[in-house]
């Protein structure tokens, strides 16, 4: 009996904390994106670069420089507390250069909030970004560390948002080891596939100015390596950015 109890508790924990789709994604109340559809026939395979925990004055501008240089658009999931009058120009630049912007939480406690509060927070955070930048974020939300529950899903659905995760092994964290450009590039290239969502961090939820240089360097290496394999890049708001797309706007 103890074995079955432990197994049941493990399954419940995985349903809420697994960094990949699991039990809660069988019939979620809100749309869940952990992998994007394959590219249509004849189109290049598409991969989605996403960045969490910004905007970060120490890292995000350099990351935007890399993306602008290589004419690639990405998706940024922003923490509300990190969006300030000081960082608003960075976020405005994201919009101006064709990137997608979504919302991110900085604590696992969102999983415990009632649905109405989740929806209200999403609305408030989106309103702040719109007020500070003149642009409204996409209706997409990524929970901190992927922690989620039924009520969180209900709140996301109530707000008209989609919950966004990432594809299997397409992440930049290493348990008990420092993140490095080499480890990020090695893992991403080993698991890259059509429709894959890759998550990296240009910020830190607890330290809004901590330099995330490994993300800038990994992105600079990954873009040409993925392009050499025939990949185009997409954003989670639907726009793609292959080199044959419309002219890319210069940095603001």
C-alpha cells in the first residue's frame, strides 16, 4: 500500500511540476503549447527561441543586438516587477523589432491562486506593459519553472490566454551545475526539431540585473548552427523570421 501511495503522490507532483506536458495537459481548461505544429509542406522546419525573466538591463540589450544582427525574431516572457520606467525602452525595442512579448510569473505561488486572481493579475500586468510601452503583449503566459495546476489553468483560460511551456530537453538549466553557453548549445542542437520551443534566460527572477552572458553567447552560436540545418525561426504570436522574410527593422 505504501508503494502505491508513494507512486500516486509522485504522479500528482509530476502533474504540477514536470517541465514537460504531463497529466494536466491531457484535457487542460486553457490552451497549452509545449510544442508548436510542424511547418507546412515545402516550408523549412521552424524553431522558437524564447527568453524568460527579463527585461534585464545587463543582458537583454545585448541579446537584442544578436537577434537584430542575424535578422531573427524571438519571444520574450517578462516578469511584471522587472518592467519599470527604466526598462520600458528595452521592452519597446522588443516590440519595434518584431519580437513577441508574453507574460511570466516570478514565483511558484501563482499555482495556488484562485482563477479570478490569476486572470486579474494577467490583465494588470498586460495593462502596465501597454501603458509603459504603447504596445500590448500577446495573450500567452509561462508559469515560473512550469509549475501549474487546475486553478491556474482556469485563470489563464478566463483571461483568454494560452499557457506556454517548452519542448522536451529544450531548456538552459542544469541541475546543480552552472549554465554555460557550451551546455546550452549542446543540448539544444541535440534535441532541436520542427516546432520545438527552446527556453533560455536573459534575466533572473530574484536578481533583475544579474548578467546572463551565457544566454547571449549561446544564442549567437545557436542561430547560425540551426540555420545551417535548415531551420527558420518563429515567434509564439505567429510571425516567422526566416532570412527571406520582409526587411527587419534596424535597432531603435
